[in-house]
C-alpha cells in the first residue's frame, strides 16, 4: 500500500504516505474500500509535509538544525521515517462498483488503503472510448497502457484545442486527422497556414498508409499528386469579403447593390468597369468615389494568383463532395497572404454550411453524407463573428463541426467557447487563458489549475459531455503513431488476403 486515508469529505480526501514515496500532482490513485467493495479514483491536487508529535515540533527541530549548521555539526533525526510523512490532497473523481462508474456521492472508509492504479482498474473506461484514437491514458507523468479516443459523434458538436505555443496543438490535430483517415467516415477540412500538415518536419499526412485514397491536397503550387488551389470570382460572396475587410455603411450598401444588379458577376463587374461607368449604371445613387475605393480594396483579391476567371471550374464543389465522401481535405495556404487564406477559409466554410443546409431538407440524401469537421489554426482571428460563429451556433444540426485551434482562448468570446463541447487542454501558461476555459468546460476543472500549469508537451486533459471526468491523456507523437499504424494496416491487409 502506498498510503492510508485519513481525512475525508465528499469534496476532498487526504491520505498519509511515506516520506520516501514520490507522488505527483495530477496523478490518479485508487483507494480500495473493503467495506463497500468499491474502487475510488482520486486525483492528486496537492502534496504537503506532515510530522508526528507536538504541533510545533517541526518548527523547533528546524531551529535546532540551523544552529548546528552554523557550528558545522550534523543533526541526526531519530526515527525520521516514522516522524516525517507526506499528505496527499485529492479530489475524488468517482468510484466503480461492478465495472460501473458513479459520481463521487459517497466516500471511501477511514484508513482505506491507497495505491497506484493498475491497468485492470480502468476497464470501466473502455466503454467511453470512441473511434478516433488520439493517445494513451496518463496518470500524472506516467503512461497507462490504455488507448484513449474520442467518439466521432462528437465532431459536429465542435472541438477546441488550446495550448501555449509549442505544447503540441498541431501534432494533436495531425494525430486526429490520421485516426479520422483510418475510420474513413468523417470529412475533415484542414486549412494549413504554416504548411506543416502534408510533410511536417518528420512525417506528415502524406505518409499515412491510406493517404492515396483518403487524403486530398490543394495547393497554389501543386506538386505531383496535388490539386491546384484556384477559386473563381463567381464563387466569392459579398459576405465573404465583408468578413476579411472593414467597410463603411455606404460601401456595404454599394456592395449589396452590385450583387443585387449583377448577381454572381458582382466582383467582375466592379473590377472590369471604371467608377464613372458604375455610378452611371446606378443612376448616381452611389458615388463614383465609393466605387473607386471598393475597386482599390478588392483589387488585391481580384488580381491574386489564386483567382481564375473560368466560371465552369469550381474546386469548391469538388472539395465539398470529397468531404461528404469522408475524406481529409488539406488546403495548403502557407505561401498565401493572410487575406487570401482567410478568404478561402471563410468561403469554404460558408459553402459547406449552405450545402448541408440545403441537403438537410432531403432526409435520405442528408443521411448519406459524412459529418464534416472544419479546422482553423489561430482560430481567435475568425471565430468570434461571421460564418464561423454561425457554424458554432447551428452547425451540429447540419453535421458541420468546428475544430478551433488557438494559443489564446481568452480572445474567444465566451458564448462561442461554450458551443465547443470537447476541449483538449494542453499546457497553458497564461492564467487568463486557464480561467476562461474553467468557466466554459463541460466538466468541472476548477481543481485542475495546478495540473494544467504543469502539463508537459503532448500531455492533455480532455473534457466532453458524458466523460466520467476530465481525462488525462498523453497524445501520441504523430511520427510514432503513423509508423505503428502502417504496421497495423499492413498486418490487417495480410490477414484479409489470407482469408
Ligand atoms: N504528443 C507529443 N509527444 C511528444 N512530443 C510532442 C508531442 N506533441 C508535440 N511534441 C513536440 O513538440 C513540438 C511542437 O509541437 P506542435 O508543433 O504540435 O506545437 P504547437 O502547439 O502546434 O505549436 P505552435 O503554437 O507553434 O503552432 C513538436 O515538434 C514535437 O517535437
Ligand atoms: Mg501549431
């Protein structure tokens, strides 16, 4: 036994353990209650020292030691092992009787033995594990040999991935995309502003054994096997450009008037005519100057390298079809300007939501399409308003989920955060960022402050509605995961051939 329970209340349980034993914050321990035959799960939230004897004994002994230090003498503590000990302070997570998990409504009996968990203790968790594998269960810093995955059903309920820079957000997203490729029944759109998903520093999505059939890549400078990232001005909506540039009331009116008159040709007509002609076309209700300002503003888009002028070619329709077929669509925007990247993200997101909304009216067709997850890096830039906020609010009904990746959750509005049902919380250095997550998480994580602060690279807590508690996980390192994956897929196909 590691320790024995000494103090208890339903909110906090303390146990005594040996001075020489090492227990870490975040570790999960179990208490075996012989009276009720239950196993209690306790998460260590604090560790203190304690000593036997009169209350001020420690104070006096320390004074004595300091005196002797001065004289360069050695202080020998008699029965150190017995007199000094440690106290673990734990939050009860719940208990298991007959493989059923129950919320912590009761407490383990006094002096119950506390020990480190064994793999068998966690079998009750297996039924909570979904089909999108992302890592292994963790207890403090040690890894428990049990796979952790989230359920694909959670994708349209939106995901948030939060961590300070370098703590493992993109690695997690790569692992998730790889597992989604294994499953083959969810579509994922990844907008990649840093060009780190296809190849990565070590391995990327292109090294996935099923990449050929389940990964589609779009790039402005396509290599062999990639598609050309090109959009047509016919596909750009007024609402799309409204999200990336700021317009005055008069300018916005002019944009919608252009759309009212020319429909899908609005941007082309704006750019191909001069301000004078346009003002004349609108009976001078709109000033020539307004058109000229708009022309200058949108010139950047119109003359961009990613624009082609052929109405018949649309990669947007192709992308939506691929997503509906359960493919991972990677759009590499690393060589583009930020406004081009945002335009593509906003445009695709709007078209996906609208397409799914129209399919929704036909129950049979709608049931055939795969749910779609749209991932956005640096989500705080776009998620608070416009199409992304709209997807956060109403996407679930239309099988469209968001995966918001950010280093600064505090820059995301609380009403948007509260729509994200699954949180992956990795190491977060900033207190403001931790606080905002505490109030929006679907599980109580208020006692996990210290743990979140001390999470190492790749260590995470996952919360989602229905999870027994905030799950501590070590996310797979993508390169290792993909190598094991390749082995497994090879083996499976050999087995299939054999039968
Ligand atoms: N689960 C993991 N296990 C082991 N090492 C990891 C893990 N996740 C990330 N790392 C290491 O940390 C490095 C940074 O990870 P990653 O690029 O995913 O961080 P990030 O949070 O996306 O950073 P940024 O904010 O700069 O985008 C990786 O190159 C890898 O070496
Ligand atoms: Mg990253």
